[in-house]
């Protein structure tokens, strides 16, 4: 074999092989990772994918999903041209049309709804991708609709609200400087791999780890103390830890005395949660609760690392998370190095050490110049604290038409199975006059509901700006041309803005001009970023001081950290909210509905994340799907022995609402009495097991992770028939 052949086989870049490395980012899981990519490109095609060593966040690593990026980009299900529905809605019949025709049809339909029902009757929806959201937000407001709606309604926002209501400004864990990390309901080893590496490094330096997780996850395996609680009992565990910290005098006396509101009522309330009662409620041994509470309180500084959604996917989720965050204030670990440090977000939910005009850019119109967004009357705190409509209430408002009708959706990625009771969402979508969806793949939602489907492109086929907590920024250039007729989402938005005559000086100038405007206070420019294809350190990053509350107070109504939330109190009469972080078991549980629990004795979790899937996005990739070719339910072997279930048996998982059939996967990762089903499987509708209104009444978040179910082997029935 000659040298050239060997270099070709080794995919060595160089003029002789015609292979060049192009820098980009992976945004399959977004926005926490955005791992840097080295893409080996030959003749306009990606032939190899590696993590980019220059990127300080992933430092050359990729997770399994990112490593399968070529299968994602070149998948046969990519939408190739704009499509127009030709049969009845749901028939799945489409014909290719030109971009001109597709955008013209969207423009006409959106304008028709605007004239007939008002601009608020059009919903601008964003699914998983985040990069174009500021632009879509601006477009929605310019159009006159307050209804920019995203997956945030079921993702991380309730966790953020729990911090806002308790501490004012949210603070992230300062892992590098912490002596103890309380990892509450998250496993970064599967999706936030950069953070997982930081944790392992810190562990080598002596970091103590407490993991709160119903599963024996890879994160829990690294912990010094694993608190394996029953799903949905997080609030009781946090209150029992507070009981120890308060009664043993381990709390930060100065912080409590000078900077908190409602401590006396809180102290009185936590007396109910002795470690023994904590054990009865959560299943965690009282002695372990004591050990964890003492470790967290003694090891100063200590930080709480929350998951984006596991705790809040519960009918008492927001209050449970408030109880957990109360521990941060209780121990004086708020806004200090090594604790939960407050850093302003720079761009798209990430802190980068610089200030931007993102919010100003999004708010092209004042919110009070438009009608209230969807869900305002049902979840008033939602629209008070956040500038989006509530996705979970969307099907309810489509059905009721009150306070105003919803007639059309322009969606950039939408999966109706994200909603609890997806059939209710499907019925609701079918009632709309018009639906346009931009997506990478011809999904079930596109096939069933769309009037127009637009082909979007992946992150490696476009330019985008991102920042990282490591004080690093990147503006990518397309590594390859957009495949087929696909286009970047922002181009679609700009084109529609023009056709809808939104007459905006920023949107009309294009993406780079918009970014330059947003970034102006930071001194970062797109021109400068273009000189650094792999990204660059933030020039002159801002160093934020500790304990900013000493100067400016807490951003809460009392100006202090609130054990007793004044905002929640305001809604206590009208909506029944508790001001204290009161623990309530899940709406369907052994404690709340004992009769139901006799028939449905297991606790169901429909939100379990597996390392190779994120939502259903990567389920179609052969490398990923081969790891779990069929839909499985994770069951504890002890339960299976009792029920006569063996690995791979067909089992029915049923709630009072519905039933699905999946394969049994026996694993000690799950505790007895608890079952986990991933939402990734396209072949089963796991959220059909949940009622549409099985929600946290404060946040509106669905209780995906704590309800009752039963498990039965179905082969038995088949065997009997034979
Ligand atoms: S963690 Fe994996 S999926 Fe997420 S951005 Fe990095 S490589 Fe992509």
C-alpha cells in the first residue's frame, strides 16, 4: 500500500488527500453542550467527525449522539424540498413545491388569520433547537402575537422559577470551587458530558458528592452518598435535610438573620419532617438523610446542581424544587464562590462573561401592547416571570377558544407527543386552520398535521453564534452546503418577515447584522469572530463579584431570600398556592389515591433519558437505535421475579388513562416498585398514559415522572390464546 493510499485510508487532511477540517458545533442536545466539532470534509461531504480540542467545553470529546452526527446529517428521512399537503389533513399526502410557493402560502394564511381573528391567534412555536429563537421571538412580537411558545413549557423553566421565587436571581453550581456538590436529579454523563468531566476533575481534587436520584445512574455511581428516593418525593427529602440542618444549628446564622424572609414559619414547618418521617415518605434511610444534611451544611462552600426537569415533572414539582433550593440559602451558599454563584446569562440561556441586548432584541414590542399570552389566566406566574405563552395550555385554548381563538401555528420543530395525552393535542391541532412546520425530518407531526412542510438544515450546514461558560465564543461557518433544498431556520424567518411586511430595520438586514446589534455591549463582532473559526476566548470577560445582594438586595418582593414566597402568597386565595415550599405527594400516589394504588401499584416515569437518545431526535439513527432496537420498560429484577417476567418479554404498562405494550428490560438501575420508559421510542406513545391535565398547578408542568401504573406480562395472554 503506498503512502497516499494509507493517508486516504487514515482520512489524513492535506492537499494530497483533498480532505480539509472544518470547524462547527453539534447542537443535537441544546443549549447546554454545543460541543465543538472537527469535521473532515472531502468533495463537500463529511467523511469523519471528531470533537474539537480547541473548544474548552468539550475538549475534543463527543457523546454517542454527536459521534453519530454523519447519520444525523445524511439520514434518508431528511426533508428535501418544501412540501404542500394535497390530501386531507392526516392523509400524509404531500407534493413538492417551490420555496416561493411554500412561503407565499404561509404568508397568505398567517395574514388571513391576523385579519380575521387577530395576530394573537397565530402561534410561533419552537421545538428543541434554540439557536434561532431570539429572531423568531422578535418576529412574533412584530407580527403582534404574544404567543411565542417553546419546549421550555415542559423543560427547565419551572426549575428556574423555583429559584426566582426563592432566591431572586438563579445561581449555577460553581463546581470547580465547591467542596461538596449536591446533584439533585440529574445525570450529566449522558447529555452534559462537559460538566460530567468537570465533576470528575473536581472529585479527584477532593469534591464530595451527594446524588439525589431514584435511579442508580452513572452520576449516582460517582457519589459519596446516593439518596435513592421514591420519584416525586424530593420536597420531603429536602425538608427532612432542612430539619437536621436547623435543629442541629448547622445553618448560616448571619445569612438567615439578615437576608431572609419567612424563616420562622419555614423552621416551624420543617419540624414535621423528621428524618424518620423523611424515610417513610421518600424511602431513603433516616441515617443517610442525616449524613447528607450534615455533609452539605458542613462542607463550605457547597453547591446544589439541579437537573433541568426531573424534579419539576411532578404535580408538586415547583414547590419540591423550592424546598431543595431553600437548602442553598439555609447554608449560606448563595452567590458565593464554590456555592450557587449568580452570573447573568449572556446569550441563549448560557453565561459567557459578557452582556448582550438579547432581551431588548426579542421584545420588539412591549408585552402590554398585546393580549395576554396563552395560559396567562391558568398559570399567572408563568407569564409574570417569563415572556412566552404556555405550551401545555395550548390544546386547551385551541379547544375552548377562550379568551381568544387560536387558528394557526408556524412551528420550527414540533412533536405532538411531547404533550401529556398526545391524542388530545392531536385532536386540537386538527382543528387549526393552518399549520406550517420547518423540520429536518419528515416526522409524524409533519405527516399528520402540516399544511406546509419546510426543509431545515443542521448546525453543520449553517452559521450560528454560541457562547460557553468557559468564557468562549464561536460563530460557525457552514462546513458543508445545506443539503437538498434545505435552508437555515433564520433564513426562513427573515424571508417570512419580509413577505409579512413586518418592516423591521434589524430583521431586514439579516442574521449577522442582528447578531452584531445584540452583541454590541460586549464589544464582540461577527467580523472578529469570523477570523477564529474554532472560536475564541471572550475579550475582557466581566468578573462578577460574590454576594451581589449586599449592594442590590435580592430580586424578590421582600428584597431578601424568601423561604416564604411573597409572590406565591399573592395567589394563595385566588389559586391556592402555598407561600412555603410545602410538600404534597404526587396527585396519583399511594398517599393521595390509595384506592387507585391498589390497582396500579407501580410508580411510572415516562421521562427517563438514555445516553443515546434525546427526546426522539436520534432514535432514527442506526448506531443509536441498535443500542435499543425496540421500546423497553426498565424494571427491577425483584419485581419481575414476582410477576414472572423475563428479559425481553412483552409487557403492558397501563395507567387508568391508557396502556402501551413494550419489552421488559430487567435492571438494578431502577428500584423495586418503580418503572421507567424513555420518551424516545417512536413506536409507542408513552405520554398517552398521562392525562392532559395531570399538571403542577403552579408551573403547568406535566407530571411525567410520578404517577401510578401497573405492569402485566402480555405473553401469558398470547400463550393462553394459543
Ligand atoms: S453532548 Fe453529545 S449531543 Fe450534546 S452537543 Fe455534545 S456531542 Fe452533541
